[in-house]
C-alpha cells in the first residue's frame, strides 16, 4: 500500500514536470519596436531542475522518516523539513524566472510580476533610472513605484538605448551619470 502511494506521487511529479517543460509559451518575437526582457530558457530549465531535485530529496527523506529505523526518524524529519523549505525557495525562483518579463513596445512597457500579473506603464511615467552594476536597472515611476529589469534578462543592454531614446536620465546608485559597466 505504501509503495503504491509513493509510486503515485512519483508519477504525478513526472507528469507535472512534462507539463511544465513541454507546454507552449507565447512567442517572444524581437524587432526594433518590440523588445522582450525575460529570463532565458536555460535559466528557467535550471530553476525547474533545482525545484524537482529538491522535491525528490524531500520525498526521499520523508520516506526514510516513515519507513526507516525508529532511532533515526527525527533526524530524517529535520532533513526533510530543510529540503522542503529549499523546494519552496526553488519553486518561487522558478515562478520568477517563468513569469517575470518586461516588454517594450512603442512608448509602453508591459510588466509581468512573479505571478504573471501584467501592468501597463507609459515611458513618460519614468522619471529616473538607477543602475546597480551587479543587479540590474530600477526604473522609478512618478508614483514612486519601481520596475526592476534584472541583469540576467535577455536583451538587458538595450535598456540603455531605450532610456537615451526617450531622454530619461540614468545613473548608478551613487548618482554618477556615467555608470561603470555600460
């Protein structure tokens, strides 16, 4: 009975992985008027692999806690708890990599957050841009909201061209108008 439950869980995880890996994504076509800042497919695949590996290790230690020797059960439960937290973190990072994107089209930015919720921002709403050489670019809007474009996103260097084209001042976090790394 217990091995049947573990087999069912394993099959469910494998089906979920196949769905996530082989599902169709919207095409991110690039041209001069449309630029999609998003994480690469390789980065997404690595994050998905980390999530799956952490989940499998969690299941392994849970199995050892349930079916193992009584004197080691508490140790296995603690290790399984640690890996379940690691699975949660990896899942959040995978969601970020899969859903977060910024699309520049004409004079509008379409921004998707961690959960895929999209908001529309006009370029004219951007009042400042702050670049962190190790992290990416933060675009500051009139209402003090910030849009983050991570350095690991595809086409990241094009943000400078967009800002210059729209006469938006960009600088590093210390106020230098010629940030290093550009």
